């Protein structure tokens, strides 16, 4: 007695999807390096001297830091 085997319909392979052309990325714009401003080496504080002076003078822009100041009497 023959045995019947069910054979499914052939599977249809979908057509390949068309791949779009690769998107070209524009070249990066060259950014110039930032100009570094040299830090001031020292700060000159004008001081009027009218005799022997010894003590501390606050330097502007330095906050609470104090620079020792010793000026000989000229």
C-alpha cells in the first residue's frame, strides 16, 4: 500500500532588496586649534613708598592670597 507524503508548495525566495548607494559624508571642516593665551608670569603692583615698608599687599585678582612686600627705603 503506497504511503502518501504531503509536500508543501515550494517556498518562493523574495527578490533581493535594492540597496541604495552609500551616503557620502562630507569631509569634516578643519577646526583651527584654539589660541592659548599665556598666563601672566607676575603682577606688578604700583606702591607709593614714603618710608620703610614691611607687610603684605593684596594683589588684585588673586582673592585672599597675599604677597609679601618688602621695600627698602630709598
